[in-house]
C-alpha cells in the first residue's frame, strides 16, 4: 500500500506542476510618496505585457504617469526586468531644482520675475520606465501575489526629468 500511495502522490504533484498557470494579474502598489494600479497579461512563462497608471508626490514634486510595459522573467519564475513607454504629466525634480538654482544665483531676483503659474507649472512629456522587481506568490500559486518593483520614471520633452520609485503592493492572479 505504501508503494502504491507513493506512486500516486508523485503523479498528483507532477500534474499540479504542469497545470496551466494564471494568465492575468491585477495589482495595487504603494510607496512612501505615491501609488499605482496595474494589469498584467502573461504571454508565456518568460514574457508579459503590463498596463500601469501611477501617481507620485513629494511636496512640490508631483507626477501622474500612464504606461505600457514589457516584462521579461529570465528564469520564468519570480524575478523580472521591465521596460515601459508612456505619458507623464506633472512637475519633476529638475523643474523645481532649476527654479531654486536660478533663484539662488540671482539672490532672489529670479523669483520676482515669475508668477505662481510659472513656478508650479505642470508639463507633459514622453515617459521611459526601466525597472526590475519580484512578483511573489502568497500562499498557493496563482492566487494573491506580492509585487515589489523599483525603477526610474524618465520624462523626456522640454527639460528631461528623472524620478526613482520603490513600490510594494498586493495583487491577485487569475
């Protein structure tokens, strides 16, 4: 009986490993200074496409992004590399820093030439998002996932701008 149950249990676990994995994931992630929502569609074990929207804020820095990303899972499991393209709208670090530096070098005269709309203007731009992360199954496979991602929001157009991010969230694969 022991041999029969051993053979049957190996067969059951082998079927579990070879079963079809979930193709879709929805996740909400937060960071110290922002949040994001994403939908991921697995094309194969190693590649997926992702649609993401995020909002980041840090006092005067404020950015809203919408992007489409491609993810590559090198080992076909948890770790991934990603590259995204999209649209960004807001104020970035370089916008604020350029105003502050010009104000310092002119001993404040530069601030008298600006009105509030110029100082706090939001600008649109083309977005490039390189990144990496982990999508960890919580409990059983293809249920709840713990997405951890880090990368850069690089806004092109006008004054280029870079804003790093580190997010952790909760998602569900189905």
